[in-house]
């Protein structure tokens, strides 16, 4: 697809030329980290790749790629809910670890930078990638696999694997910019494939792309308010956020459905017993 080729080419130029040359450092320095190159680049990607290539040239409506305005409020509510629940857990761990509620030093030393990280995800990286790879590429590949319509699960699995494989591969220029070796990039691509799979499943579960944008943003920038336990340091906060989301979106409904079936079974058994007694 033309979209994939253009995105890969732009990603290579942005990471290996502009980011490698620190072209956006003056912007970040001047705003204390509030405005970053990542935010600027992804806003341009949204305008060029989504607005021009997908919507205008591809003749798709925003609705066709998951951009449904009515879904925005619920996406915000769920995102804030996930974030708030995570903060409660971090607050408790802060109290248990340090004997007092302690603010995250990064928020204290540079609040602008922390806000900038969130903005770069919510209206930048996470928003673009969700539109591109979950809202656009995944359903388009699914539609193109029309020959497998009699095998719906194979069709769905193949669409997820192909679209999220492309999503993972699109990060190679960034990993080269970060100085990763080929031995480091390979397992990282598998991890990205897993995250792409998770985002797609959440999208299928909720049918709300803005909710997925929120989950993606919180995973990339957990923005923890409190100094929490060492186990949540680094990527631990992101893993905890994903685990919390999976629990709330999948685990709780499954337990609730199981409980309802269990109660129905008890009610049925009680009714049968009454009939026999009568």
C-alpha cells in the first residue's frame, strides 16, 4: 500500500535525520519540554498521512477509520478512570515503600516535561498510530481477505497478524536512532507486535478508538503522580497499566458473566427441586 511506503519513508527521515540531528531540541528547550519533536512530527503525520492520504485521496470518511465524535466522551472517561485507579495503587505503594505519600520527583522537578510527554501521546504518537494501524490498516486488510470469509477466525487472525506486524516494523527507524543493535531490535519487534495485538483486541472489545488511544498513551507515558515501589520503575508502570486495563475490560466482565451463569444454575436447580418436592 502507498500509505505503508510513505509512512516508512517518512519515519526513516524523521528518526535518522531530524531526531539524530537534534533538530527539535531548541523547541523542547524553549518550552521546558512542553512541546516536543515527537508531538510536532505526529501532528504532521496525522495531517498528511491521515487527512490527505487516507481521507482525501483514499476517499474514506473519518468514521471509516474509527474517528467517531460521539465516542470521545466515553474514551476520555475510561482513560481518566484507568489513570485514576493506577494512581490510587501507586499512592498506596508510595505509603508502604517510603512510609509517607511522596510525589514523583519528575513531576516536582519538571512538570512541563511530564505534561509534554502526555500531550505528545494523546494528540500525537498514540493518536496517529491508533488511527493508522487499528482504525485504518487492520480493517482494510480484513476486507481484502475476502477469500477467507468462510473461515472468519482465520481471516480475523491473519488481519491482526499482518496489520500489527507492519505496525511493529514501522518502529525500526526509531530503534536504530535509539542505538539498538539488531539483536536488541528483534525481541523489541516481538514486544511491539504483542502491544499491537493488545490494542487491536481492545478496539474490537470496545469499538471505541479514542479509548484505545487513551490506553496506548497511558502505556507509553504512565505519568505516575507518586514515587511508587521499585517494581513499578521504568517499564513496570506501563506493564501495570496494561494489566489493569486487561483486568477491567476483560477479566471483570468474564467474572460477572460466570457469576450470572452460576446464579442461573442455582436458580434452575432450586426450581427443579421444588417441582420434585411438590
